C-alpha cells in the first residue's frame, strides 16, 4: 500500500514540477535560456539531495564504482533528454512532441520483460492500450501544424528514448546489489546533471540583444527565484521517489501510471491555475486515462 501511496505522490510531484517549469519557461525563446533554467533547477535539486545524507556524508567517498558510473550515465541521459525535448518543442508541434515523449514508458516495460522476465497480464496489456488512446486524445490539438522537416521528429524520438533510458537506469540500480546507495546515487546524479546542463549552457551562450536584456529586467520574481526553487525541489523529490519505487514496483505498473497519471493531473491543474482550455476530446482522454490506470493497477 505504501508503494502505491508513493506512486500517487510521485505523480503529484511531477505535476508540480511541470507547473513550476511552465511558470519558469513561459516566454523562453532560446535553447540557451532553457538550459539556464534547467541548470538552476538542478542546482537547487543538488542542494536538496544533500539533506538525504545528513550525518552520513562519508558515504559519498566510499561509493561503489557501479553507483558512480551509473549516476554519471543517468545524469548525461537526463541532460540529453531535456535538451532534445526542449529543442523538439521549439521546432515542432508541441502536442505531437508531447505524445512521442510520453511513449517512453514502453521501453522499461519491454526491457523488464526481456531481461528480468517481469510478467504483464492480459488486463494490463488492455490497460496499456487504453493509455495510448488516452495520450492521443489529451495531447491532440486541432489545427496545430508542424514545420516540414524531420529534425524536430528525430529530436522527439531521441527525447523519448532518453525518457525510457532514464527509467531503465533507475530500475537497473535498484535491482542491483548496490540498491542501498540510493541517496548517494541521487546526490551524484543531480550534481552531474547540474554540471552537464551548465556546460551546455556555456557552449550555447550568445551575445544578448537589447530586447533580451530589457526582457530579463522585467522578469517577475516568480520566474527569477520562486519558480526555479520550486522546480528544483520537485526534481529532487521526484528522482528520490521514482528511484525508490524502481526497486519496489513492476515496470508495467510504475512507469505507465506515473507518465500518464502525471499528464492527467497536469492537464487538470493547468486548466484550474493557468485557465488552459480543455477540449471535449481532452476530457474524454482524461476519463479514458483514469480507467486505464485503474485497470493496470488493480486487475
């Protein structure tokens, strides 16, 4: 029961992360700006992660090579996923990119099925089918067009693979003999993510125009301070919960419910807070998604 409570908490935290990210990223025009915001969030997440090892900082210096290397790979994957997703959103239709990205949950399910022999029941396969329908309905936007090039599509596919890879790496660590190094993994993963996004930010930095400088001066306190802090706290909490659950729940339950449940909650909360309009199709998609989650989790 505790694991399912944590899964619900994970979805709520992910929705909070998405909403803070939306507040921070609203009006962002360049990849460099996006990287700066992600660096700030990871910096906050790194500081927050240190609270998990208060009184046992010595564990940071006697960590296993397995955890160290895996946290490095995980951080690189997270940074690459974030960069490619942001760029794909800028070049293509956001609804299509969101749909492709959300299908990343399929990868850890297939991986667990092949490598660890995790079973998927007939009802769970049916539930996964409902999830696909739900995703399409929720992100569909009539009339939204995509630029005629394949760059955005390739970037969206890379982001989707990155999303699935992140989940697989979490699963690998928590099923290994080093699962007890969870907190240490979290600290190093957030540190490396912060480092990678900072390097990418420096590499993509360009001289700012007068308009950009003026726009920064007019940026609200929410976007400058509160947004990145809230975003970073959510990133840290989310990584900790998901990493813990990766060793407790089957992939077919954790990742689909997390991905789609997060999308359901974010859509609902965005409609309330940001007054985002939901279409009839999106409302149907929300209902289908709830049914799918119940089928996967309970049957």
